[in-house]
């Protein structure tokens, strides 16, 4: 596998991994800081479950992409 593809795969995995953690942590922090300090109005009822599902999906995709990268070496 050429080095450029390894680098692109690694960048993709790290982007998914960090994005997944950010999607998990940021809503929790926003919810605990003085009752939704960074939102205007009321948070939609499905906001937290959707962000959790997005975070889990990003984590799973990151693990799958890293396994694929390791298999292609």
C-alpha cells in the first residue's frame, strides 16, 4: 500500500475518532453549563440521543477503518 493511502487512512481514522468524542462530550458540557448556555431557546428532545448515536457511529467507523488499514498493509 503506498504511503499516501496510509496517511489518508490515518487522517480519516483520527478525524472520525476525534469527531465522535467531540459529539459525545460537547452536548454533555453544554447541558451542564448553566442550563444550555450556548443554545437559543429549548433544546429539541431528540438532540442528545441523536448526538450519542452520531458519536457511536463515528467510533465504530473509526475502528472499522483502522482494521481495514491494518489488513491492507
